[in-house]
């Protein structure tokens, strides 16, 4: 390896023991950016692939063009939503009976996660089940030009796993050369006035190219069957918070998350009918534009096979347009043993969309 690749490899392979962070309240705050030289994303991608040389190549996924005739004078905003699977849960709690233990090794699995991010180069990255924020994602992504925020669950199940890496939570990253942070809120979700173990991050960003502001939010709602009313209450609380942050929908909004809810659940219906006037981006991939994908997660546990649509990217339909969306993996690509696998690092698929602002009425009048 050349000097540049060796330098990158030392950064990639570096593993800090951040479990002590969970013992102190300061882990709630994003650390200051490390004073390290920037990383070329192409070089880091090459290094990830070198680590993964014994694994099958990553799956090919294509973007579906969804552009309308509406012109856009600025580059689109690419948003990635992904539950990356907490390392402690994947190894210690989730019981993926068809997934070989070797496929879950962190030193390789983190490279698969990074490869997915680097391949699609999102401007904004919304992640759930992040339990390696301080030793992996923040150090590396900050050197790629991202500013990051992490908000862990108050009682993360990761802490029950021996040799854990601290609590898991939500993380939000945005490219600093494209956006300026206007304000940020860490939200601990409530249900029936009670504080819960689920969280959200909501940030108002300003596009440096256009000067337009928008709010981006990431969340992860309560899992498991039997908790539908609980999720519904959490969703209502999040919507109320977002209503306040967006000043009653005056600021355009994008909400990413693992909702742990099928489209038939009440929490989905709350988002679909909210006064925030949101639409689900991935419905646009369906023939009628009204149906969600057949699955965003597919796994086999000791309890059986689970194939569900739980992950969404919601957006303000009046202010924003979806220009393209990344198609999902096919059943053939996923394979009979489902996810995660040697090919794919998580039990959830990443969702990626390109957004553009709709022209404001005053701007349209100037074009006439």
C-alpha cells in the first residue's frame, strides 16, 4: 500500500474504547471535530474495499428518475435514511439465525456500512442504532466534511450486552460545505405524557447555494408487536415538536426514520394526514404513486422470518420535490438467508432520495 492508503488504513482501523463514555453525561454532546486532515472519499472507499476483498461485491442498486417538469436552479439535496444495526444488538441480542457470526465482525462490517455511505455520497445522513459514533462514524465522517450530532437512547438495550460500545441512538450528519446549522433540538419522545426510551434529532439547516432553510429530523420509534398505541403516541409527540420547530409548516421539512410501523398502523396515518402536509417519498416508486415498498427490512430470527416495511422518508409535498430515489434490493439479491449477510451489513435497507426545492411563487412570477 502507498503512504496515502496506509495513512487511511490507520484511521479506518483505529478503534477507541468509548464504552466509558456511557458512564458520563458528556456523551450526550457531540464531540468537537478532530483536528485531522481531510480524507478523500474515493481513497477511503478503496480502503474499505481492500478490507472487504474476501467478501462478495456489494449489490448494484439504481436510482429511479422521478423528476417532473419543474426546473431547479440548484443542485439536489441527497438524503440517506438507514438503520445500520447496532453492533452490540447484532452480535448479542437479535438472533439472526441464518447470518454467520463472521459476517457480523465489526472490523469488516463497519467497512460495509462506510462503503454504502461512500457509494451514494449523501449530503445529509440520518442513522439509527448507532453504537459506534465516537470511535468510528464521527471521526471518519468529520474528516469527510460532515458535521455530526448524536443522541443516544436513555436506556439502550446495547448496555445489556457484554463488552458493549456504549448506548445506541440516532445520528444526523450534514455536509458543512453545503449547509449552515441554524438550530438543533434533541427530542426525547413522550407517550401519554410519559418520557420514553426513544429519541429524535431535529435540525434547521440553511442551504449555502440558495439561502433556503429547511428542517431535517431523524427518529427511531418503539419496536415490537403490541406497542402500536405507544408508537402512535410517540409519533404525535414528534409531530407536535416538528410543528413548533417549523413554525406551523412555514419551514420545509424532511423526516427520516425507522418507525417500526407498517403503513397500516396509526402512527403512519398520523404522518400521512398531518397538518404539516407530508408525503412519503418511497411511495413514488410504486406504479400508482400511492403504495409503499413491499419491504424495507427482511430477516430470519429464531421466532421466524420477518419481512416488513418500517423505514420512511417523509417530506413537505408543497415545498419539496423528489427528483430520484434509490431502488430497493430485489428478493434475488437479498438471497434465501435474508439480512444481514456477507453482502449487506444491516437487516434494514438504506433509503436514498434526491430533493429539490419547489420554486416559490414570487420566483415563478419573475420567470414569466
